[in-house]
């Protein structure tokens, strides 16, 4: 309950079909994509379970956390961040045309809070530091065991950054028998072949594997030109990847939601040079959710952390050395221990 700033933006006028090629679809100009007034807001009202005759359990807030304004100063609207075309070099960034829509300062007042429940099922909020102390206790219990635990993060740069963030938490707790390893060369789901699985599980001795291959499927590729993957093709590639993992009897495997990318200049060009916009990432994640449910694969969805901060990646792509990366890594670590 409370008073909330509201911004509604139009990114793409027409939805993308499941088997539709979309390399020629242009996003709306982010300088003019807001369809709400600059001061638009809503008042949210908390209702009791008796209002709809439903049980408290059915009305529970199943989110695992949320972002909250956490400084003692008047609230400011959090408008969507983007990179105008022609704002790449340092000189251009000094111009207000670039600096205002690109600034990261808009995110500074926000902190992430995890949601927990007391014994009587009431909701309580937990700060990142408090959650860290809880996960640290779990990690230290594992650290006293004789067995080493190797957490393998399979994918490209987003997996690499996640493994690094996990290592930072473990190092800060002096945990030595749990390692976070980046397993690369899985740019696309169809590169997670049986031979690849055999190679990486043997080489890294993975206790658990967290796989997310989806960025390259819609990214601007170095040197070569290749159309982005349609949703239907992506579905087929992820299904085959899961079949390969099952055929190799790979245990401790989790799929992870694909990260959003902020609206960088290569995405807002017309036609785009990079297609990792929210509608495309939503399409990929929709395919993953269908498959993990029908094929019975554990799934870690971090969208409740990344989604509200989808435009906060410093380079308009990665979550690195920031609050979102830190909160996400802690949540994933808690799911794996």
C-alpha cells in the first residue's frame, strides 16, 4: 500500500509472433515513448483476505523481494534510462542531451529488500546485509564439510559476471570449499551439446550447473552478421539442450532467466543492430518457462530483482559491480546451498 510514481512506456507497437523474424522491427524512440504524464502516480490500497473470501495463503505476496526508496528525502520519479544515438564518446557524454537520459544516479536511492515470512505467516522485509548473514551461515556450514562444492555458471559474459559476483560474496565470508566457476563457449543453447556437457562437467567437476544461453541469440555479433533467433527456433534449441542434459544424466542442473538489456544506441537504431529489447527477452524467457515446467527442470527466475532495474546496467547490457548484481548473486547462492 502507498503512493507510487507511475510511468508507462511504449517500446514496440506490434507484438512479435512466435515464428516471426524481427530484425527489421524498430523500437519506439525512447525520447518520446512515455505515454503517461511526467507526474502520473497511483495510490495502492492494501486489502484484507476477507475482501475476496480467500485464504491468507492464497493472497500471500509470492515475490521474494522488491526495490525500495531508502533515503530520507522527497521522492523523485524514476524515468526509464536510455542511450541516445551519438552518445558513445566521453565528450558527447558531457552534453545534457546524453548525460540526462544516461545517468545512473537515478538508481542510487533504491535498495533491495528480500521478503520473508514469520511463523504466523505475516510478511517481513530483510535487507541485503541481513540476508547475507543468513546465507553466510549456510555457506559456513558447507565450509566445515570435507567435500568441495563447485558451482558452474554456464554461458558467456553474463554468466562470467554472475560467477564473479558469487565469488565476491564467498571471499567476503572466508568460505574456501565453495567455488564459483565460469564455463564459457555456450553462446547459444544449441552449443550445449552432449560432447560439450561431457567436457565441462569433467573439467570443472561441477556440483551444480546454472545455465543461461540467450544473449547471443538476439545480440549484435562481432564480425559476422546473423539474424536474431525467432522464439520458435529458440524453443527448439532450449528443448534440445535440456534433452542433451538429461541424456548425459547431468545432475544438479538449473536453468536461469535471461537478463534484460537497457536501451542502448544499437537497440534503438532503425533498423536495430542489436535486438535484446524487453519484448525479445520476454519472448525467450516465456519459452524457457514453458520448457522447464513441461520437462521438469529446476528454474531460477531472478526477474523480480533484475526486472525493476532492467535499465540500470552501466554499459546498457551487463549487471556488474552494482546493487542489482549483488542482490541477484546473493539470491542465487541462497537457492544453491
